[in-house]
């Protein structure tokens, strides 16, 4: 079996966390825009749902994956641990 260096594994994990954070944040922004458009068009229930889901997606992307996952991995790689 081939041994994979720990740095390579850590880089792949960092890349996955960063891509996931970006994707979740992008989905959150799109849902927020859709929700505001739906509310201004008169569909309050759909708009409120979309805004709520957008906030959750933004939280997951920025805090859950970005701040709590990607940033500590980046700091650990930068410090050489």
C-alpha cells in the first residue's frame, strides 16, 4: 500500500473544507436573493422559507465550515504542525 504524506492529506481536507464553505455560502446568498424577490412579489411564505434557509446555509458556510474547520486547518498547516 502506498503511504500518503500527512501534509497531502491535510491539504486535501483543507481544500474540501474551503470548497464546501464557499459552496454553502453561495447557496445561502442565492436563497437570500430568491427569498427577498419572493417577498417583494407577494409570496410571503415562500420568501420567509427561502430567507430562513439562506441564513442557515450562510451560517453553515461561514461559521461551520469556514471558521471552525478551514481556518484551524490553515493555521495548523502554516505553523508546520
